[in-house]
C-alpha cells in the first residue's frame, strides 16, 4: 500500500484572448481589431467570425449574386421563425395555446417553401443544403457528415459543390441573375 502517488499535472488553461478550440472548429476569425468600448472607453479587442458565404465570396468560389441569394434565404428563414429556438415568455397566460403565427412569419414561410420547391423540395440535396447550411447556419462539413446518402457521408468538396449549385438556383429564384432558357 505504500505505492507512489502520481501527481496530476495542472490542466493548461486556454487563453481568454483567443477563441477556444470548440469555437475554432465552427469557422475562422478575422484578425483582432483593437477599439475603445463605446460605453466605458476601455480598450477592447474584437474578433469577427467569418461566415461560410463570406469566405466563399472572398475565395471567388461564388459570385456576388450567389452570396446575396444565400443571405436573402437566411433572412427569409429567420423571419419565418423556423429555427426552433425560441425564448420562453416571461409572463405566461394560463390557458393560452401558444404563440400565434404572425402575418410576417406566414408570408416568410410561404417564401421559404417556394424557394425549397425551386430547389427540388426539402428532401433533395439542394433543399437540405439550403435548410441546414443557409437557414440553420450549420457548417458545410457538419451538414455533409450529418446528412449522408445511401449510408455514406458526403465528402466536403462534394458538399461545397452542392452548396454552390444551391446558391446558383436560389440566385435565379430570387431574380438576382437572368435565367437563360434552352431553345
């Protein structure tokens, strides 16, 4: 019973000046910018998260119209309140059946449904990509690993190609590019 005690090394604490490992797996950040806090005047350092569409636009993978179409779908999706995350009301009325659907939400849901129909429906690859990547703001890699077809995950380059195709169709659907008809 007189064995040696192993000393436990202290876990290295992550620096609060840099994004955590968990946050970095969800996307890159721009270089830090030092500014004065508008309320207190103390110097602060901001890091801006880089979104998928902005990164693809910067790389030249998509056009400005495709970027705008993705942003438009995201805005309509948010207005439709389809994300499922809602704050609980502070004052609950007994016997209430839930929050009624507003005119704005109903109109936005119709526009989301029309966009998904243009993409081939919710169950199609572009429809699923639009819902998860553009609407729910899931990363392309996470969507590719989660979605998978035929029991196999989709490779990230193929998933990115699906997103590019989805954005091209949405750009035509929202009228941001001229549609060319075959003769």
